[in-house]
C-alpha cells in the first residue's frame, strides 16, 4: 500500500490527511491499471494508478483533456486530480453497477439501448477531443512496439492484416464526420448509477468515426442481431440504411484485430492480469472469421458504394 499512500500524498486534497484517516479499498475490473476507492471524512473518491508501460501507447495529456471535457458534460465522473507524467488520476467516486456486472447485458434489449444513448451523448458533445483515434494507425503503433521488443507474432496476424487494406479503402471512400468518441466502450466502462449512465476510463478517447464505438460495444458485449438492431435504432432511429449496417460489420472485424494486437502488447510487457497471449489469439481468430465470412465482401461493397446496394442483416 506504500505506493497508494505515496500517490495520495501528491494530491492536494489528501496531502494533509493522516493515513489512519483514509479508508482504502481496491476495486476490481481493470486489466492494465489498478484502481482504489478512497474514503475521507465521508466523501468517496476513485484513485487510478496507471499500469507500468501504458504511457508508451497512451497520450496522457490528451486523456486528461478529454476526461475533463466529458466530466464537465456529466458523462464522466468529476476529475479532481490528474498527473499526465504517469497517469495517476483521482475522480469523484460514482456509486453504481457496471453494465459488465448487469445480468443479461448481452440479451436484454434495454441495455444496448441505454448504452447507445450514452454513446450518443459523447458523440454530441460539440467539443473537439485532443487526440485522433484511428484503428489502422493504432494497430501499426502496437506492431512497432512489438518489433522494437522483438516479440514475434502469429503468422495468421500478418495474413489477417493484409485483408484490412480493403476495409481501409472502403471506409476512406465513404468517410464519416469525426466526433468525440470513447473508443473503449466495453461493458465494465459503463456505470449505471440509479438510471444515470456514466462512462469511465477515457484512455483511448479521441476524435473518430462514431460507428467504431457502436461496433466495439457490440463486440465486447457479445451482441447478436437483435441487440445490434436495438442499439442501432436507439442511436440512429428507425429505418437503418444498408451503409450503416455494413459499416458496423467492418468495424467489428477491426475491433477484434485491434484488441488482439493490444493483447499481444500486454503479453510482451508481462501483464499477468490474464493470459494475454491466449486473449490475443482468440481475438485474432474472431477477426479472421469475420473477414472470411461470405457476407463480408458484400459489406465492403455496400460501404464502398455509400449504401446504394440494398443489403442489411
């Protein structure tokens, strides 16, 4: 706990508080960072200690800016303290239940609807985030790190990555307006506080195509066709265009490929939160399956054509 107390001592709010006057409880859920609930004088805060090496691929200055913008809009917990040199952050503690813990998140249609509406609030902030999230560039950055560390990748990775050229070309032909995006909307980052949805963990936030957030949510939550439709209609309204449906499918494949590379980076860094080599292989296999499906070529064609072909799952 010495590291926790040392971090708290740097925070003006806690600097003059004796250690025995602070209650500290470790929180679960993080794969790269460690978080604690800190209670002082009846007030509760969340302390985030960034994982070792994470600042090699996370822009902490951009994260702080984006997290504060989201907090000002009431979407993120209030940011009390942020040290961009090492990623230490203190926010107000929000009492709630993560959607990851909510029973039936992948089956209950209400959950995809609430999550979609929360993401739409982010996308409609009307502010510019201080970074740009591009999935293709992010994958390249991870691969550069792995090459520098001389970490070999499965041969399948390069085979699957070759197929992303067609995905990138299709998306570039029909570009979307960039908006503020969370970019890591897995269920544990959604916090339901008596019906009010907060989004936490803004490490990967940046300007992006909003469909990325929806596709990533679908993949992480294990949505099926029914949940996807509920999510998309809550976000876009009734009468989805073929281009939107197909764009979602392209980004689903890229989501799995992106997080597979991220998993291999975690493995290379010695992160023992779970078996990240196996995690990377599973995500890679899912991406390969998606891009190898009979429908994937049609999704590419629809996006390239701007939705003129009438195809929608």
